[in-house]
C-alpha cells in the first residue's frame, strides 16, 4: 500500500471516528437551560494519543467549593505540588462541561504507581450534589468515546489502586455499565 493510500485511509478512519463522537454526543445530548447548548460536547477534545493506553481512572476533586469547579484551579494546585501540569487529562465540571487538562500524549500524574498506560478523568465534587446528573452523562459519553477509540480498555476508580475513597460516592461502575473486570458491557 502506498503512503498516499495510507494517508487517505487514515483520513477516512478519522472522519468515521469524528462521526461516532458526534453520534454519541447526540445520543446523550442534554440542554443547558442558560445557554441552550449540548452539555455532552466532545468536539473540542482531542481523544487521540500515540501512547499505549489500557486503563482509564476516574477521580474526584474532593471539593464542593464552586470556585474550584474548573481545570485551571486543579492545575494551580498540582503546579504548587511540583507537578509539571495538572495531573488529569480531563475535568468534568458540575454542569457537565468537559475541560481539557494534561495533554493526552503525556502520562498522567493521578494514581501513584499506576500512571503508565492510563487516562485520568476528574469530576468536580465531594459530597454536595455529587455527582450531578450532567456529570454522569458527560462521564459516560467521554468514556464511551474512549472505549470506542482504544481496544481493550478497562475503567477503574482511583480507590481500586490506592488507599483512598476517591472517587467518593460516584457509582462509576453503574454509570459506565462495567463488568467485574472494569470492561464496558
């Protein structure tokens, strides 16, 4: 197969993946009453990486403070702790909006000893109205898109690999429809 043929094939595959993202978002679409926009919009997210990825970890911010409901606050916290950037690849706000964190080509700094080959997602919240219905929809849409892009992914809570309660009361196994191995079914 020629280089041009491979480039055309890659372009066709990318177009198909973009269409799947669009269909997933449309299927899970909810409306933000204030802005009349879809809450589950993945079009601004780059879900491609050259890294080998086999697991996705779900976290929570452990804060109910509304001023902490953004990836930039988490980034400041992590930079103050000596990280090179925010440790998470994605941050899900209370209203369901997904913000981009660390570049997906970079290994996360999110679950000590278990970062290689992973993607890290953080949801804002601790106890008060956590998780919001919008966060649940966005988490599911994002994880469905990742599951489609990467063969053999498993999904886990931070507490599965560390002595922590993270991600708190979030029923990620139920929301994502996981089996006992962390596979979406």
